[in-house]
C-alpha cells in the first residue's frame, strides 16, 4: 500500500481549485490571504468594485474573498475549523464576512499575534507590532478544536511538593462560580467530612472528622465541583485544611491539582500570542532563507502554524488556499516529525509574477507559485514525506 504524501501543491486560482476538492474532506484551514494595502492584489476578480477610493478598495477585497470563503466552508468537515491571518486594513470587514459565511454562532476567537515585537518604524502614527487570527468553526457544536496547549503550562503555578515528590497546587473543591449554587445544582450541595489535622476527606463520617458544607467567602451556601462518587474515587487528591476566611477561621476542602497528571496537563491558550511563543516575521524570514534564500518579504513563522496545528488531531488534513511562501506545508512536516503525526497538507497558489528585480526574481523564481513549489520541494528533501505536484 502506497502511503499518501505529506504535501500536495496545486498551482492555480483557488476559486477554480477549491471546487475540485471533495466536500467535507478538510479538517483545518489556515491561510494568509493578500492584505489590502491599497495596491492591486493578485486575485482581481471581475466584481465591478473598482475605484471609489478606500471604500471601493474594501468592497473589491471583500468581494474577492466572499466566494473563496464559501468554497473553504464547503470543503471543511463539520468538526473542522478555519484560521485566517489578517491585519488592521481588513480585520473588521473580514470579521463581518466570516459571520456571514460561517455564522456568528461559529465564531471561536480573534487572536492578536505579536509578529513584530519592535513595531513597524516606517510611516507616521503608532509602531504596529501585531496582526490577527480570526478563528471560526464549521459547526461549533461538533468542532474538535482544542484551544489548549501543554506549552503554556507554567510549573511556577504549582508551588507545593507532595511527599512523593510530585508538584501540585491547592484548588478549592467548592465551585467559585456563583452561577452554580444549591438552586442551579442541588445534587452538588451536600456535606463532606474532613480532619484538618490529617487532611483526610470522605463522604461519610469517620474518627475526628468534622462536617464541612460548601460555602462562598461571604458565607452563602455554595456547591462542590465534584460529585459524591468522584470524591469516593479520588480521596487522595483531596485535603482538609483550616483557613482564615472573611469571618475568621473555618474548615474547608481543597483539591490537590497535580502539575503532571494522566493524559498530560494542558492550559487554555490566551488570545494574545507573543513572538517568543510562535516566532516573528524576522524568524520566518530566517527559516525561509535557510531553505531557499531571502525570496519572500513577509512569510509567517512555522511556529505560528504549528501552534494552530496543535489545536487539531494529529491526523488532520490541512488546507492553505493562499499558500504564499509555503509556510503551512513546512509547518506540517515539522509537526509530523516532532510528534509522529500523519497530517497532510494541500497548498494552493496562483502564478502571480514576482516583482521585477526582487530577490525571488533574481533567484529564477518568476511567480509566487514557484516560491511555494520550491520551498515544499526543499522541505520534502530535508524532512521526507514527499511532494505531489498538480
């Protein structure tokens, strides 16, 4: 049996190519479409929105993107998600357009990505140091995206050490969210029994145990986060302690939350991604230079795409319909090499001419598609996985 290749590159206008991809066959879309900087962009469809100053440029860009977003949605599987990079020029318009195409209910996040820590120093005004990622689900109720990562776990948040050497922290067993209370969650409002001298906790009375009810800091009745059966199953993960409360000393019950737990600890990703976490435009240029030379002005760092890939299963089929320098396919190869995953990537790019006299043109790369193809070829040679060209 022939194994599927890791990277596939298709040259052509994505509006023509996307309908040839089977509906529902893609798990994850990441793409970095052309930004509207006031100059003409490659995908100049005939939608009649030319001229008219800034408003006309916005309209032309939106009408260029609309059918392509519809085509992306059509190839995306119901559990899938789409991530789109964008800057301030079109972020507001793209957000509204994605609401239209994917539905407001399927909005997941607007992430700020710190790709230029120094800030852009050219021109007037502020030194812009960020772009955005807009994240939408195909169907939020069925989406398998996991917006957490082991990389964001800070060992310093777990200052206590058990006798067996494991690091942990104490979390109140009571639910601190006041939406959960004896009225809304009556089955979780019950007494437990604890001994603050030994720390032992149980659901039935024992020895010198005292009865402990869940209460908020102001003394109002609360509920536990765990049910009776779960407390009985995991008594060694609980401890009874005397603490100083708002109204004096009281007995309470805490969970030992272990730094290293079965299945691995993950922490929810924040909506600000720093350059030291995902890379910057400078590191992205260096990555590409290491493969092909300095042939693309503003590539995305593979670290950014690898963080996105980590939110989805390791066998995801990935699509980048505006492949540019080929960062997505490169990131897929790196991710598979790191974790043994079987991700596959389809990259699409149009034969937009490179700028005369540019580094790419001088290197014999006549179009952006030539850059994509050359990078993915270099990736296949260095990391394996193969490359299919269509």
